[in-house]
C-alpha cells in the first residue's frame, strides 16, 4: 500500500518543462528537486549535457536537417512543432528526453502529469485544472441521489465516493461522446483479426481532424485522472462489497477473496480489495455499429497474483488500470496493457515480477491514441509482436520500468512481415515513433508521426526485436529508448538502436554498464533520408565498462541519403565489428553512382569514441585504424571519425 499512501500527498508545484514556447508541465516541488539534485539520475543529465556540448563543438552546424527540404521530398505539411524542432536541433531532442526521463523517475506516482506531458509531446491537451479543478467541484457535492444500489449495502462515505467518482467519469465521457457523435468517421471497427491493423495504417483522415480527436481524447483521460486522484484519497474508506449503477456507469466493489470478474463492455469502475483475482474481457458486440465509447477503471489492491485476460480488439475507450502488487500476468490481443487504439489507456503496476503478453498496440503504445505503462518494481517480461513497448503511430506511447532486471521481446517471425524483409516481423517498438506514409497512394495525405518512448531506470536488461526498434523514428516520428543503468543486451535486425528513416528522429541512450549491441542493417546511430539517428553509450562515476558492437553495414554513425547518423561511446575497453559503410561513413546512394539533385544536400556520418586506447575495431574482418580515414569532406558528404581519450 506504500504507493497508495504516496498518492495522497499533494505534489504539484514549481518545476516546469517548456514545450516549444508556451506549453508548461508541472512535475514536482523545488524542495524535491534540491533533495534529489545529488541523485545518479541528476548526474546522468549533467553528463548528457556535457557530451552533447562536446559533439556540437566538434561537428558544428552539420547536425541539422533542413526541414523545408524534408517537406519538399515528403510532401507532408507538418502542424505539430516537435518534429520540426527536433529535426532542426536533434541534439536538443536527446537532452529533452533524457531530462524527461529524469523527471518521471522522481515522479513515478504522479500519473496525471506524466500523461499530460506525453499528450503535449504527441498532440495537444487542455490543462483543465489550472483555474478550477472540475473533479474537486464534483466531489465536494456528489449527486448521491443518482446511485442505484443493485447489491450489498453502502455506508454514507462509500455512497458519496461512488456518486462523486461515477459523476466525474460521466463528465469526461460526455465530452468524448459529443465529439464522436459529431465526427462519426472515428467509429472505426475494432480489430478482429491480426491483419486488420495493416489496413488501418492507411486510414484517410485529415490531420486537423486527427489533432482534434486526440485533443478531446487526451483531455477526457486527463479529467479521468483528476477524478482518480480524489478516489485514491478516499479509497481506504471503502470496505464493503457492493454493486451500484450511477447514471449508466457500473460501480463494482469486490472483497479480499479470489474473484473472477467479467469486465463489461460498457463503462465501469471495478475496485478489488485483495485476493488472487482474474479479470476477463471479451468484446462480443464487435460486429455492431455504431457503438458507444467505454470508460473503464480497475483498482486492484493487495499483493495477489492476478490474471488480466483481455480478448478482442476495442476502440473509442478511456481506461485506467492500477494494480498494487503481486506477480501478475497480463494477456491480451490489441489495444491493451497501456495501449491506446483510437483510445487512451494507462496501466500502472506497483510491484511484483510481472509477465505482459500481447499481439500489438500494447505495453505503452498509441495508435491514433495515447498509451502508458508504468511498472514500478520487479523483474518483468514484456512480449509482443508489433507496435508495442513505447510505440506511437500518430499519438503517444510510453513504457517506463523503474526497478528490476527486465526482458523486452518483440518476437521474431513473419506474423506481421516488414517491407524490408518478408521473413521478419515489423516491430515498430521499444521506443519508436512513426507517421502514416501515403505518398504512394493517390489522393491520400501523408501525416507526420507520433512520439514513442521506452525508459528503463535500473537492472540488467535484454531487448530483442526485428525491424524498426530500440530508438527509431519513421516519417516525422520520434522514438527514444533510454536505459539508465545495468549490463544490457540489445538485439535487432534492421533499422534499430538509434536509427531513422524518412524524416524521423531516433535516439538510444545507455548510461552505464557493459553492454552488447547487435543490429545487422542501418543501426547504431544511423540517419536515412533526411532523418536523424543517434546512439550514445557512456559510463558514469568514473567506472570502466566494456561494450561490444556488432553490425553488417550502414551502422556505427553512418549517414545515408541525406540523413545524419551520429555514434558516441565514452569509456571502457570496447570492441567494434562491421563489414562496410560504418564508422562515420556517409553515402548519398549506395545503389547507384548516377548523379542526382540529392548530391547537393549534405549527408553526414559521425563516429566518436572517447576512452581507452585498447579498443578493437574491425571492418570486413580487417583491423580498422581510425587514422587511416581522417575527417573527410567529399563535396556534400561529411564523414567524420574522432578517436580520443577525453572530452577536453
């Protein structure tokens, strides 16, 4: 119950993140920041800033993508400022997301502000609690006369909490429903089979409509979180089992026994006071149109071993699931486990060694929506196939794991084949943001991408994926994977580990530990087609780490087709293996030697190793000497290789 107690503490004041010019996000008190200034996370932030200053001093104005040229080639008109900002100032993107990670690591129990920040990064949201918090007003005078008791008895306090929270949800639901009824094109059929998600990737929506949808969706979720704050403050007074209906919203409270709970398709609040519980959801009305939105809240208290079985896709939903502890198993298909598919969901697990298994759009993912998964403690296993584990396709996705030795698996195979290799899955996760590319479809409009983030703050972790993963951006998408500590292992195949394609921004930052990286093609700080990719691995507190980097081609700080690739490794005795097009190489077109208009646009590759002189570098099986290829300026192709012992 420790997390519940912390949730009762008033936490909003002072610290602000400036979003472009006017967006402000409040996270914690000035006193909190002073107390935490000596933490390892604070030192991480300072180290990153020093590293970024060094890179900028070395390469200067070469670290910038011309956004106007990118728009010309993509024929995409951007409305949201983050892609433009981060393409023009990519090192600022690295600082932005490492700073955001430092903040949420200290504010792990502040769900509404973490959500608010992600919503601002990826779309828009109204800060409805600045002048007057509507939840506070509702709870101060709850409509108890609307409560219809179906089973059990309620005390006066339980009656007021039930009425207040249900009415608060109804206000959020009405806001969302009013928009949907006025814009019925968003009544998309839920996913019924695995292949449906491919067809949905080219849905023809106008960007303005999408921004309006996300704004209303996220504002409704934020209002739900304001309601949840009031529920948590009083949840200790709920002691009896009962079932009630409040204006069409079911309110169900279960005791400490082992319960089997059938989660309704309609809006519901489910509170479980303990036990080893099973929550079963199946969307049985998936063929009926039109259908209403659903708002779902599940609060499971105690340390029971719980099973969450969610079958059948859904859309147009707003959900919050909080589990207080225990070794839990989450099993679902699409749009679940903190996955927002035309919807929004937050899943928070406070403790335990948990297992998350899904097919896609899960584990901190937003597909025309917003999704967050926060796991606060335990050695956890995350398994999915596609669009999961910090993934966003027009929206925002965040997975943050705070403690434990964790495994992140985006499965190998061809259940969801990629364009690059039909025998390999399209992962699009583990910190990956993507847009909708429709330049090959007549009368369709391409749309700039979302923001996908994965943070792991401790432990020896393993990341396994296939195509597009581990800090990647595609079609103005922004993706970042930031691992704060531990001896970690990264395994990818194509477009992985700080990579980008087609105007995206991809970031991987690993701070500390002896790590191993494997990515066959286009990774480890690779930028493609006016995109930017960066990998930064550095050691903290003067410790020595030994890293291994293995790739085939187009890797290790490689720029391709007018992209910018940057690789930086600081500290340790390291081993590098590549076959070709690596170590700060820059090539406009590896497929043709013919001249084109692209030849006048810069392509930049940067490889920087700071540390011991005993590093081993091989290219094509032969020892590679950094002095053999000094800094080159071949027209507009910049190949920059730097090897030195310190940041001075």
